[in-house]
C-alpha cells in the first residue's frame, strides 16, 4: 500500500507562518513603542491585512460544469475553494481537504478527510460530498475540465463521515494530480445541480460581494482548516481587462498585485523601485497542422516545418525575449524536450524528399489579430518557412473567426498556445494529439501507436514502465510531428514590495499560484 504525503508539509508551512507572524508581531509592537526602532531589514506587518488584486478579466460565475477554465477562474477557485488535493507552494501535489490519500492498489484509493471540516455556510464536509463531487466530474454530460482524469472514476463509496473509497476503471498514474485541479473542488451538494453557481466553498476566503463588470470582495473564512496560518483578512479584486490600465494601476499605488503582466511592460515594472515581477515559463506555443486535408497529411512536410522554425526568433517576436525556445514536449527533460532542432538545411532536404522544389508549394497559415503575440509568432513562422522554400499565405482574422475556421480545419497551419492542467505528459498529451477537433489541436490527427504508448504510460504501475512507454511516445512524436513546438512563454505576476510571502509555482502549475495567497502577508509602507 502506497501512501501519499499527508499532514507533514502543511504542518511545516503552518509552523513557518506562525513563527513569521510572531516575529512580525514583535516588530510591530517595537515600532509602536519608538520612532527609531530598527526592524533588522524586515518590514513590519500592516495592521489591516488587505490586498488589492487586479484581475486581467472578469471570471465567469463559479461552476462545477464547463470544460474550460481561464487563469482568472483558477485564481478565484484557489481563493474560495479546495479539493481533495491541491498544488502546494512548490507545485507539488499535497493533501488539501484530505488528511491522507492511500493507494490501496492501482485502481483503489482511500481518501480520509481532515476532522471537523466545514463549508463556508457552516455545514459539515463529509465523504458524501466527495462522492457527489467526483461522480459529477466523472460524468461526460457535465463537461468538467478535470474529466480527462475523472472519467476513470467508476464508483465512490462513502462511510457518511470522513472516509471515501474511489474505484477506478483502470490504473491512472495521474489521478492525484486531477484531484488537485482547482476546478475539481468539493462543494455543497446544491452546487452540482443544473445551472447552479458554486459560491460556497471550503477555501481560505469567502465571497462577500460581486459587482458585475467592476470587481469582487473576498474575506477570510475563519472556519478554514488552516485559518490560523492565513494572515490576509480581505482580498479586494478589481477587473482590469486593459493591460496598460492594469499596469498603471499597480505602479500608481491603486493595486498591490496584478496577474498576466504584458511582456512589453516587464522592463518598466522591474526598473520601478518598490515593485517586482514573479513568473515562470509554462504555456507553450507550437505550430499545428491540418493533417486530414492538404499537403501536411505528409509527415515529411511536418518534419520540414519542425526544422525550419527559428525558435529563438519566435521568443523575441512574440514575447520580447521573455520565454524559452522549445524543441519537443515541455516538462519532459532530456527524454522528450529535444526532438527537433533549428536546421533550415534539413528543412530544405525534407521539402525535396516530399517532392517539392523551392517555391513550388503554397500553404495557408491562419493566425488571429485579437492576441497580438500569436499574430507576431505567425509572422515569424511565415518568414522562417519562406526562407526554406515554402510560399505562405498569411491570414489573421479576429479570435471568433479564427476559432471557427480552426475547428473546421480551414487552414494548412496555425500557431497556438497550450498548457496541460496536470504535469504528467501521459495525461495531458492525449488532449493535444487525439480527437475531437479543437482550435488548439492539429485537425484530423490520429496515430493509434501514439495513443497506445500514452495509454500504457498512464496505466504504468512502475517508473520504469512509464519511462519506457513515454520514450516510445516521444519517438513517434519526433517522426510523425503532430505539433512542432516553438517556445514556452514567461507568465508573470507583478506586485508591490509590501506583498510578502508570495511564490510562483513552476511549469504547468503556474496558473494555480494564487493558491499561495495563504502564505501572503502585507507589510506597512
């Protein structure tokens, strides 16, 4: 029987926070007693623990249904809700509402809840709530974003108190990661009814008010399991869809913290005294293909694109240099990250092997004008392809038109961004390389050998089995090129120096970083 990490990591964090709070309290008392107190380089804690947070857009209503979730949705979920598991400060999966989770065998998990848990309306959280939630997310009719992992849930037994036993239809080595997806939260039973909103959670902050189009207010939930370790009393959110206005509001002192910092503002913020950036590379951009119709049904031409693109140039073109070139599958280390190289000569050879002279083949590259960085990446790819002998027709409609055209396969190539909602490539890669058609997958792509390799990796019960299956998958991707990676972009938050204790999670966990507001303390000016 294999047991996950249980309470230890949370106790260590609570102890660190308690010590820091005690030290800060001493500093505050000293500062009150004398005007010349020396705080030793540490800012005293503000009496009012309130943070002003600028969201890059207004999130949709919190819901247990719906297959997509944006960064702002994850931020709101991370503040208001908790699931069985969660992503911790370093991006590791740790217990949240669970006291422990034990793998009884590869298809059976026992979830023991922490004692005396309550929702924000005061009602108790029991194993019945876990049962209701997991079965809801496992139902394809509910279009849950966590469905890719939850679909393996065959049944859930509840003892009516603190123990839930989950039975999977087959092994899934990423199951605990899916339990940590912020959209897989546990809520009262009413939240799983049709068209219900999930405004009552079990997280550290509760929703006080929501002014549509303006902002929302969250206050600390004193019944939160680890409430003693949470310093913030209030989170005041204002919606700033205009990136320039959001940055200006931060630098003028109207906000303490913003998400989704535009890359062109990085230098401005980092060079302004009293402010800093905190980010990580995660979202990756790639060239996708119409594999069903047209020239890119030939894998030789897809390989030609993978070798033709200049990845360093793409980072400069799309993100002002704030990112990293990517030559394979992100987050996979040496095994899968180095599948191709920037090699225009090899691209020309492949074009010839496919039967085309330079300048003979004309292809349609579809981009969009709404997201300028994707348009700029498209123009960079166009230049690279034309340099090796392709003729490229470039179109860039608005986002709605782009999405419609992409889903219909009305293109030869597109440039898109993707991110896995879990870290395990065996779990997120199938979403990228298998049907149904989507605006962020190659149209018509299907490879049964690749599907089997990924399925074997997901079902593996040992690290060796998993590594072997993933190595098969990466070799297939290198030759068949369902996508041609370009780069990973830096995604950053910006914050005042008064915001202390915030950390950004690495890789694909970056959008979940607001989970770490439980460790944030506001210092005085």
